[in-house]
């Protein structure tokens, strides 16, 4: 509700379609102020023509002051942070206003009515009151103008940050997608030489993967079940390519109703396959998805080839994991934990997301 209220105030102050309403509101305030001042002076505006003319003249004078401040002094000096020149302009504006008030009184009232002002204390009191009133109105309009510019500036900063965030996310996603596609085409190329029948099966499955990647992954969010199906096809392709490779995907909780950004887990799985190229021994990748209340736990556990342990340790991670760390920071700030465990035999990723 608070956010909505802020938006309403910002829209009213900034949107061009509300310009006429802003001016009408200002006129209503000025009419109310000048009318109350006239009543405080004991004038009966509706019955006294001179008082009505005096009120209307005072109303026009205040309009001139405020709009001169809004459209001349503030754009020239205040918004450009030339505060000394702006202050000098305000002082001159107040002096001109006081002279205007004196001239109006001299024109509209006869000498007998002005005799009351010969008392020095009354003259000083009226002078201070007029200076305070005019200065207060100028300060109020300048404050509203600065507030308007401050809100507009913050909105531009928010829009810029949002645009930058979306651009960075799209850039990270584009970095992930070609890497995955390259791996799959390389797998298909290997199988075409080894077994055309298996290569045909691989290409058929690759069609589904590409359909997901081109269509579903372009969305902001996809169902977790769809992403798991994508990972299953990916690992199944790896199993076709490699004889001694096994994988298991475990699911717990209400998986079907969870939606999250696409291709969030494939970098971990790609990394597990890429750094697990043992063709002489059994290798595996185990994926675990657990949904409990508002939390998702993902685990990726893969075996490590013994004889390539040192090389694998130095290469593990790379661009894919660097990208996914950044995506997690952007998509789940302060709502995720990522831990990686490694020993001589296994490489394990633990990811927790607050949904």
C-alpha cells in the first residue's frame, strides 16, 4: 500500500496528464489563502466592491510571484545550484511584491483609510507580515519543485538500474546457451561416426532440448518440472554418448507448482559432465531437488576421474559457474546460499533458494 501511495504522488507531480490538475490545485490554495487574509482584515468581499478588487489584485500579484519563481528563477538558478543568485532573485522578488502591495493600497484606498498606517509599529508589523507571507509561499513552491525533480531523478535512476539488471541477466543467459548447444552438437558429431542409429536418437532428443531452449528459456520463469525434464534429456544424451555413465534425478516435495528462472541449474550439470570424462571407470551424476515450504534445495553430485584429479581440480568451475553465481546474486539477493564441496572422489554443489 505504501508503494502504491508513493506512485500516486510521483505520478501526480511528474506526469504531463496531471499538469492541469496541479495548476488547479495551486489556484485553489491561492484563492483560499487570499480569501482568508481578506476576511481576517474584516472586509466583506461579497458586499464591498473595493475589497473584492483588492482581493483579486492581491490574488493576481501572488500568482505572478509564484509563477515567476517556478518558471524563471528556479530553472535559471535553483535547479542549476546557483544558490546565491537564486537568493538574490528571491529578495528582489519580495521587494517588488511589497512595492506592489503598497501601490495597490494607495490606489484602492483613500487617504483617510491609510491614516491608520502612519503608526510606525503598525507599518513595521504589516511589513514583516507581508515579507513572511510572500517568503513562505516562495519557499513552499520551491520546495515542491525540488521534490518534483528529486522524485523524477530517483525514478530515472531506478529505471536505469532495472534496465541494466535486465541487460546483464540477458547477457549471462546468452553466455550459457551457446555453450550448451556447442556441447550437444559435439556429442552428435561423435555419435555420427560411431553409431548412426544412436546419433539419430540423439538428434531426436536434441530437437526437444533446442525447442525448450529457444521457446521456454526465453521466458522470465518456467516450471521447475520443465527444467528438470530438460536436465533429464541432457543427461540422457550424455548417457547415450558414454558407455560407463549413470545418472539419477531425485525429487521430493511439491515440484510441479514451483516456478523459477530458466536454465538455472544447467551450468552445474554441464560442469559435472565436463569434468567427469572417465571412460575407463564408472562415472555418475546425481541430482537432488527438494521443495519444502518456501525453500528449494538443489544438489549436484558427480564422481571425479582418479587419474585426472589434479587437472580437474584446477579447471573446475570456469565461465559457467562464474555466470551462475552472478545470476544468483541478481535474481536471489540475500535469498540463496551456494556451497561447493570437493575431495578426491566427488564434487558436490549445494544450493538453497528462498522462493
